[in-house]
C-alpha cells in the first residue's frame, strides 16, 4: 500500500496556483513501526536531499514560472483539498470496507481508532464519541459535575469549553490567560477556586500545552478533576508527555479543521483511569449495559464508522503533517524577522519544554489595527481568521454572570489583537512569503509606516 500510495501521491501536483512537485519520502509510522510515504515538496529545478524535503526547504520560482498571473497570489487560510488529494484512494478503500462490513456505528474501525489514539496519546484508554463538544460533556458527566458546582475555564477559548459546563447546570468560572501562550493563567485560577469548584478545564490553545504541572499541583491540593481540552493540540507535548495524558481525562475533536480531522464531527476522550473509562463507555451509549438495560442516564454520542475510518487513514500521516506545520511556523518567524515585522507584530513562540503543533499561527496586531489589517489582507486575497473576537465572559449568554469586559484584562486585550494566518501542512513557502509581503505592504502604507525605513528600489526588489 505504501508503494502504491507513493505512486499516487508523487504525481506532479501543478496547477495555476501551485508551484511544487511532490517527492516520495518514507517516514516512520510511530504506531506500527512501518514506513509510510509522505509527500513533501522539492524546489522546481535542482534536486534536494530527503532531509531538506522533510525540513520544508522548498521555494517557488517567479509567478510566471509558477503559472501565477501578475497581480498576486491568493492564499487560503486552510485548503483541505490539498491534503485529501494525497490520501483519497486510501480514504475510498477505507469507506468501502465499512460499507462491505455493514458495521456503521461503533464497529471495528472505531475500536481500532480507540486503540491507536490511546497509544499515540500515551494513555491506557480512549473512548470515541460524536464530537469534541460531547467529549467535554461526557468528561464532566463522568466526574458528576452538576447544579451547584463550579468549573474553572479560560475565557479565551471556543464556546464548547464553557457550554458543556452550562448544559449540566453547573457554573463556568472564567479565568484569564497568560498573554504569551494564551493558555489559562494558573495564578488567576488559584484565586478563583471556591468550596463549590469541582473541576478545571485547561485548553491547550492553538496547539501549545498549558502549564499542566503547576495546574495538577493546584488540582491535587484542592481535590479538583482536571479535564484537558485537546481539540487543537493532538500530539502536543510538555516534558515529553502528550496532550491528553496529564489530566484525569483529555477531550479531543476530529472536526475537519483540526490537525487530525475527519469529514464531519467526531471526538474522543482519553484517560489513564480504568473506572473513568468504564463510566465513559456507559455514558456515551445512553447508560446502557447490557442492551436495553440502563443503570444511569447517559447520552447518545457514538462515533460512526465512516468518520473513524477516515481518521484511521489520516492518523498514520499525523506526525509528518505536524512536522510540516512546525516547519511552516519556523519559516514565518524567519520571514517576519527579515521583513522587520517582528518589531511590529507580536509573534507566537513555543514555550520551553514543549512541542507546539501549530493548529493556528496567531499574531498580535497592535494599536487597534487588527480589523483594518484583516480587511486589507482580504482585499489581497489572503485568508485570515480571528480566534476569538470576544472572551466568553463577554458573550451575551453569559452576561448574567456579571463579568465586566476588562475584568479579564489579558483576555480582553488578546481578543482585540489576535489574527490567525495560514499554517496548514501543505502551505507553500511562496504562499508564506505572499502573506508576509501583504502584511508589510499594509504597514508601509499605514500611519505606522514610520517604523520602516523609506522604501528604495533595492529594498523593493528584496521584498519582491
């Protein structure tokens, strides 16, 4: 299969917006020990070494050579079609197997996924479910969070982190963030623990792990359950430990935009605790065991076999894709520094002892210019997104909790400054240069342009 896939993957992938040729590189599958074919790219022209291919050292030629007309190149925030093109035959085969088996819900593909992701995440148990939102809900149900309880959650996160708490009748207590990592501020969390606090949900935002060691100390001292929100951080590490293995449970999402995404909704919970695993398996099938006998009230949250089959195909490529994301992030840092934009933007960076898996590459835009910059980049056909324009404590549905907008100052500031740039694995170097050029051109034409030296023909040529 690997050799067959290489033949398919390593076709020339050129079209009017593509300036790369796929080259076969075999990479070790961390799950099986087997080799699989990855398709990094080589520079059109001189052949480079396999090592360089894996480092992402490739360049686009001129726009004319790449088939791009004068007037610039559009850059999507995310292009899932590129990834699909490299695995579509495997996906088709996997879906056919499901149809041939007739096991469409909680079948062999789901069991295989649970086993593989437990191993990948360095845990003993994994329980697949219908979505990342359900993964959070089930984890809270497993530790019996309910009315009268409080759960600490960062305000700077996706809505599902807090809504899972609210759906159980408990109260989300919003915690501020560290301004560098965007993850939960442990000092603020400790201040907000009360006698009603039942659990804490650290979110490993944008692909970088929270301060789990300090947080676990707090949790042990105050008898709190720790539920990691790993939706954006599969494969991220802290001191060599994987996301989803350091708390009591980890909640994962297979939404298509995630680093390991399916073709719809899907989720999974990891745990090292056998009793929690048993309870989760019961809760996600209506509390039913044996069939038609219900000892507890659960929910219907079963992962279908189609989604599991697709994620199983993609899992063996995840490490390669993660390395490509890391390489893209490193290139951005280099290009922004070359352009002098590191003096203008707040650039993201991995903290010590971590592996950042870069679900998002989020910069900070100062002086209230974020929205104007985003509009300008859209005019240049460069995709961006704001994760997130409001802290959850500012959302209409949580105004009754009484938080003032600036009561969480770092969350408030981040929500007005952050801007996510394209970072998906198949992003090309020439596209990253287009993004950086587009941002620099905005600032050169902006009232803040005094931060750059006056443009000269030489510097204009270098920027091009």
